[in-house]
């Protein structure tokens, strides 16, 4: 790192120590945080006037602070607070958001903090940066976050590129990216063993505009089913292989014996798990029976038994560190990338029929009104009486299937659930019943169908038992003053509510802004719309108005569920947040157990003081990892849908508009899903007004409008499974204006900047054609890829 000529000054509030006195840890941290220049050992020694042997002592102190996780150092040996950002660092561009680039530190070794995202303030035009570029930047704290000032663009790193091999008309080979955000192909200088059309991993070589790609690994056919999830795994850098030492430790952990002496024995109860038919891991099981306590007449006792993952995955173990790095399991149509090694996730931690398993049991006492009046937690041993699919449980309770667990287990579970459902209705959580699509694969991994997930009472039953247990976990930990990670869903922002109000106005549906916003407000809105055709559109827009749920160490409540305190407790096999809550319960409820003798694993299964002190950092990181998994899963489904539709290119499909921008509109195929773009250049020769508030395009002369929710027939002209993108054009007769035309009587006059504040787009005048010229690769220069 280049040394600055600007002298370091001691912090304003930091008095200098006398010569020969070593600064304290606190003083060093304050100096690093307040210094306006990168602070290395030399700068710290100078600021505190250290000489000779004191410098040696300072070096030892800095090493201790690094080992303790208080500070970290950049490659140039300048220190920064652990979890903080160096004053000068290398950033990688991960997103282009409007007119700004967003970067993340290329090197981020702090396991106790998520890598931050910084907005880049450039000294050159934005087009000079693209996703994947590397820059040297100076960072600066702003409010609760940081921004970065670009100093210079750096050469590409040796990070592998994924793409498809193509050959142009001059017999040159190119690497076409599979990430829709990357628009430029890279020239291939070494094809290796790859052929045209192969999906490959390549290493970038060279500098600046002379970067080429050398193929290092051939992954096969990019349109083969398993390639779609592999593309997402690579793009989002999702770890899919466990290091050998973690796998060895998992095998050791799986062999730890269970002792009934230290656990509550629940093996005599008919506890069952109700899961999807193809579930590989089973976190939870449930049981219920009428309460024989006369003071709780009409009430029930229930148990929600959750796999005791904290018993096996000890705090600070190798498996624990790998689980934290992943944050959650990632579910693709063709595979699961688990948070835990399979020796734990699909074996000893999975609650299976007729097998003794370690569980953390939530005991609930529920009154006749469906209210949980008491709860307690124990470490237990369970032996499930059955693993039942949702469909079979529903068929059994409906009398359409003769199942041995109907009387001993299913009927009391349903009876208790009806009480919970009654209490759920009383608190009025957000009631959005939107269809969910699922990709069904055949034995060869090809798409058999894309179907809606059926919503059964069996799903609602399991969901309500899980919610009751999650609430109980949060309340018990609060009562014991224990730190915990909450599942937070905040009230919608005013900006989103205004957007919802404007949208509903287009359907003549009123929405008052002055009222106290509760989930019931949206439920009344849904009831007001009734069974009208616009109901799915209104519910979808209500969903868009909601904030994104996240994990946090501070309780902000759960708006959607209408709950004051909520934590995730019921899925520790696949979510790290739940594992944290388990550890907190073990510590708070004094359920710690000694580890087996001679087991080479950490002793503690509860929440350590160190982990408890940084729950806010852990919560932020696993929230980011959750969003990463969601994007990877969604993009993979898009690729499957695009592959499915590739056989329908040229056909007219029934679609619905899902988004409108000044460059065109997005539409999804009805009954199937998959969003595609209709560029404004394909809408005809007239110009269009873009109304951002109404999310609408309107023809200046024809009066034709395109707005969110509108049903329309579109012709599919391109389906790219590698990127998951679709491209449509208007079908003949579907509000399509082609060739020369005469304005309709009473139509608006051509756009005049002086008379309208709306944006006008289209291809009417020669002066505007320039913005729609073809780019080098044939894509219109002003039509961006959709960023999902």
C-alpha cells in the first residue's frame, strides 16, 4: 500500500501517552477508528511516541488484538477494526444500481461480520465500471454505513469465469456470460478441451481491455438440467463442498451416544412428522392430546419436538464454522446444498420413524380459546411413530385414506389445531393466499411440469404449531433476559404505502393513508375486492408493499404474523438462526450437558459469551446469506422455466404485465411463471408516455396503455435457459401498432416537453432513433437486462 505524505495526527479525544508507555487496546481501537489515513504499526507507534523495545511490545499487542478478533489488517499491513472497513481497500463491483456501482471488499476474512456493500462515487463516468470489475477505493463512514471513492481501476483477478463457448463468423471463440447482468463476452485465448456450446469455467488473463479467457474446466451441456443450479451456485459463490476435517468431525459427532439419564424420555408418545413427500431432512415433529387438568377444560397439551442440532454442532467446532459460513441450506429443483454435512442433516439429526433421536422439546399448554397459556423446554429423546406426507395426512383426516396413525395422532392434532386456528383468526395476521409455483422433474432431471403447490389444511396445521413454538421460544428467552436473534418483519414504509394507494386508485379501490397500519387493514382491502378478476393483482401488490423480513438482535416485532415477539426455532438443520436460538435456550433453561468422554469436540452446546456479544453482527450476516439463497433459488427456477419455454419460441402465449419501465414492460406467462421483457422499440412507430407513478406506458396518438396487471397475448421470440431470460413481442391484434398510422380522433397531440412532465419514449422522430441504435452485440443499446 502506498504511503501517504500526509502526517498522522492523534485522535482529538485521545491524549498521547508519555514515551515508553504502551497504549491500551481501547486507545489503539480509538486511534484506528478516528485516523483519517490508513493506520499501520508505524503510524500507531509514531502517534503514541513509542521507541525501541516499546515497538516490539506494540507488535506483540497488535498480534494479540488480531488473535482476539479486535482488529484485522489489509494486505498493505494497515489495521482496521475487525468487522470494519479499511480506509483504502480493493472492491469488486457486484451490482450496477441505476447510476451507481455497488462494490464489496475483495478480501473479507472477518467471520463475525458480513461483507458490506458500498456505493461507489466515481471520478469517471459510470459506464466505465461493470459487474466483476476491481477497483482501488478510499472508504468513508456515512451515517450507519460507508461509501467509497474510486481511486483507480485494477486488473481483473484470477477469479474463474463461467460461460458458454461461442464462435463468431470469423472463427473466433468467445465466452458468453451466463449472468444476465454481465453484458460483454470475453475473447477465449485458450479453448482447452472445450467445444462450441459447452458450459465452462475459465481463468481471465491479461490486463485492461486485453483480458482474455483460458478454459480450465468443461462442465458440459449448459442446457442439461443439473447445469441450471450449478450456474447459480457458481454465480453466488455458495459453498457446496465441506472440507475434509469438517466431514471427519461430522462423522465423529454422529456417533456420540444418547443417554436417557440426561434427557426427558418421550419415546412412548405417538409423535409424528408431517413433511413434503420428497423431504430429505426432518427438523420437526408434533404431538397433541386433550388436557386432563380441570382448570384447563377443553384445552390441550402439545409438544413440538425439534432436532437437537446444538447437541451435535458445538459452538466453535469445525462444523459450526462451516454452518455459519453457509447460513442456511439452499434448495434447488434438482439438488439441496445443505448447511450441515449429510452425516448430520439427513441422518442422526433428522427425526425418523422408529429411531431414537435427540430433540429439544417445546411443551405447550393451550386453552379452549387456542391461546398458549404456558410453555417449557426440555432436552428429550423421541422415537417417531411415523413420517407422513402432507397429502397422506390430509387424505387420512378427510376419510379418503386408511392410515394407522389417524386415531392416535392425527385426530388429536387436528382438534388442537382448530383451537390454534381460532386464536390465529382473532389476532388477524396478513392473509395473502398467493399461488406458489414448483418445478417437477422426471427421472432424468428434465422438467415434467411446472405446477402450483396445493395448499392443504395439513400445511396450515404444521405452520400454526411451528409458529406457536417459535413464539414460545422468544418469550421464554425474553423472560430469562437472554440475548437472542429475532425474526423481524417491520411495518411497510410510507413510500411503499403511497405506491400501493396510487396502484389501487387505477382500479377505483380506495386506500386511506391516515389510518394505523395493521395486517387487518390489508385483509379488509382483500375482502373489499372480493372475487373480482383483479384480486390476484391486488394481493400481489400488497405483497410488494411489505418490507423484507430479516434477522436481528433487537426486537421490532413481526408485522405479517401480527406478533410482538417472534424467533425461528423449528428448523436448526437448515437455518443457522434457529441453531442460535437453540443454544440460547440450552443456556437460559440450564439444559447444558457434559460432552461424551474422549470426544475431541468443544464442550459447550449452549450460547457462548463471545457469540452472545456479537449477535447483531451474526444476524446481519445470516440475513444476507438468506437473501443470497433466495436469489439463487429464484434464478434457477427462472432457468428451468426458460428451458421449458424454449420449445415454444414463436408461439403466442397468454401473459400478464408484472412491471413497467420507460424502456418497455415485463410480463409473466399465465399459469406457468417466468418473467420476460417486451422492449418499447417493439411496440410500434408511435411514441409512449411513461408515467412512473401509475407504472404505465401510454401511446401519445393511439391512447393504448400498458400497465401492471393487464392481461395480454404475447409472442415469445427468445428463451435463454443459460440466463433464465425471456423476450416477447406483441402478438398481431394485441394492441399492436405497426407501420404508418393515422392518429385516432381526439387523441393526444405529439409529446411536447413544455406541456408535460412525463417521460416520452418510442421511435417516432429521427432525433430519438439514435438512442435505439443497435449495440455491438446486436442488443439495443438502451435496453438493459432485467436485474432480479
